[in-house]
C-alpha cells in the first residue's frame, strides 16, 4: 500500500512538473511572439517612414529640377515682345509676321492641344489660340526625317498642353513654338527640345494659364476631341 501511494505521489509530481514546463514554454513562446511582432511593427513603421521621406525628397528634387529648367534660358530661342502680340478674338483672316506664328489676334476657338498630333496642317488662327492657353506647338516640314517626326509625336502624345502638325512653308525642319517664343532644331533628340517643353508648357509666358486645351477644334473640324 505504501509503495502504491509513493508511486501515485511521484506520478502527480511528474504531472505537475510537466504542467509547469508547459506553462513556462507557453510564456516563452508568447514573449518571443510579442518581441518578434513588435520588431516587425517597428521595422514596418520605420520602412514606411523611410519610403515617405524618400518619395518626398524625390518629388522635391523633381520640382527643383523643373524650377531650375524654367529659370534657365534655352539656347537659340527667338523671342517677341508679348505686349505687342495682339490677343483679340477675330473670325477674319490674320496675317502673321512669323511662320509658324507665336502670337497675335486669333480665332475664338482653340485647336485641341491635349497631346494632339495632327497629320495635316491646322488653321494658324486656332493654333495661336492654343499658344495663348500655354500650349507648345511642334511643327515640321519635309526636311524632318520620319524617325524624328515619330519621336516628337510620341513626346507630344504624352504631354498635355501640346500639339503637333506639319507646316510645309516653315524655314526649319523642326520648330517649337510657344506664346512669343520659338526654337528651330534639326533633330528630335536635340536636348533643347526637352528644355523647351519643360520651360514653356504652361510656362511663365502663358497669357491664360490653365485655360482649356480640349473641347476646341479637332482634326474633324468639330469641337469634341
């Protein structure tokens, strides 16, 4: 009887020890899980903060680069006194002193200039109205290689407030016009092309910044783009 009682006591002790061990293991596992979770949360918060800071710095660098470009003259740009360029809306023919025109009296309707690429010549009086709204007008003649025309069309196509069309009688192979500004280049990869876009698309020369570049005159002669 004494032996049986001793065995029961020993078994109960082992069971108690196993329970204590299980509880201790559970506490360790819980502590580890909390520690790991806290580390993960801290890491995620830190990474998220780093990403936000990096994005902000990247955006600040982009804005600084744009500001610098807008304050840097583009070599070779011809300029006209904006105060002497008429801005009256007329529905009669207008004779411009430059080709393509960079300003002057113009039609009440603008050419659509939301990255619009026109395969045929467009009315000057409507294109000039687009320039008044801050658009850059890319023009080319038969001297421009097809590859260059395609590159310029791709650039215009992804640039709001720009348009492109052929102008057979213009002097240069490729010309870029903004209100009161004009640049002539021979190749689409001339770095001044990008400079001109950065500086003059909705640039400081714009008489009516933010005015519409859609719902004007389209290639089909209608108002819808």
